């Protein structure tokens, strides 16, 4: 009996270790679409490095604007050239990767003028990118997994209503995932009300281009804790540039991220992983490969 009991201790410890590691394991979310020299969408997903791909961007919409997708040098939407990505989106999804459409961005022309405007934008997104029907779907027949809110301008109003209208479409079958990329200063200047709805599944907070709360300030963990304890989202991701050239500030060397930052924030029950801007810069540095085993 004594022999059997002692021999079981290493096994029990290994089970506990597996459970702990599994609980803290996260994924990598990547933004794709803003540089024609980056890997194709299919190549991006085939690497096996990413759990989420955010197609960036739909930068023009709302307030009577004609919605327009912009995938930089990848395709010309005015000639329906982006519909060819439909099969690539489906290929990504077949690998278990969630593919989102990111709306907004830093250089877009977008805003919501009213509740009705939010409803109309939600209807447009449903019919043209999600489970609805339209004769002019910019990315073809593929049904995306959801909508990513990267709202950095325009207006502070009605984003919560847009989230509610989009969430309602989940009742029609396939769940519509909602994600967001707020700036790390808390609360976010544009999406504060939307994030408080509790409708967002994944929130990748941008801990870059914001010196007061990024790693170099020494305050990153404090802000991380504030975000994860204040906003009712399912999981939070640490948003970072994949290269020193990908942002004005906020890059964390892989060695520092894996040895100093991740071991601390992975203690959060809501830890989801790391978000990177963007695929183009990740191609240049291989940053995701350097951190994947630690995420």
C-alpha cells in the first residue's frame, strides 16, 4: 500500500500541472488586411499560430455613408475583387479559427448618428458579412464569425446599441461573436458604454501608443487588472505591436513578455491570450513564433 501510494504522487502532481497549464493557456489574435505584402489569409491560418484573425477594416460606414471595405493592396472592392477571399475564410474556419470583420480603425470615416442608424448598420453587417443575404457581399458567400469593434474616432454614441442589435442575430442560429480593441486608458473614450453591456466575448486591449499604461510605464499590470475586473467580457487579450515599427510605442521584447509579463497576467481568470498588430509586421519579426508556447 505504501509503495502504491507514493508512486501515485508523481501522477497526481502531473495531473494538477496539466490542469493548471490548461486553465491558463491562451491564444493569439492577429489583424490581417492592411498590407498587401503580408501573407495571404489562407497562408496566415495555415501557420497554426493564430486562434483569431481580424480582417481589417470596414473603415467607412454609418450616418448615411456608403459602407466600404478596405483591404489595402490585397484586393479592389470596387470591382468585387475581395470576394475571392470567401474560400480562404472558410479554410480558416475549417481549422477552428474564428474570423472576424474589424470595423473602424484609426483612419476611417465612420460614426453612428442615432439608434436607427445603429440598427441599419447592424442590418448591413448581418446581410453582407454574417448570416444574412445580399447580392453584393464584399467577401463573398463566407459567413464570418462576428464583428470586431476597433472604434477610435467618429462618435462616442450608439456603439452599445450596435452591439445589442448585432447580438440579437445570434438568435437566428449561428452565434455572432463580438470582440473589441479598446485603448488601454480606462475607460475607453469611445466604447465605454458598449463594453459595459456584457455582450462582448473577447476584448483585446491595445497596450501600445498609450505611454501611461503600456509596459515601459510600469503600470501595465495595474491597468490590466482594472480592465479584467471592471468590464463584463468573457476573455481579455494583451494587445501589442508585433514589431517596434508596428506602433509608435509599446513594443515588448519577446523575452520580457514571456518571462515577466505573461506569468503575471495569466493569473487572471479572464486571461485569453495576446493580440498582435499586425500580420505584416509579424511576418517581418516572427514575434508570434517567439511567444506562442508561452501564451
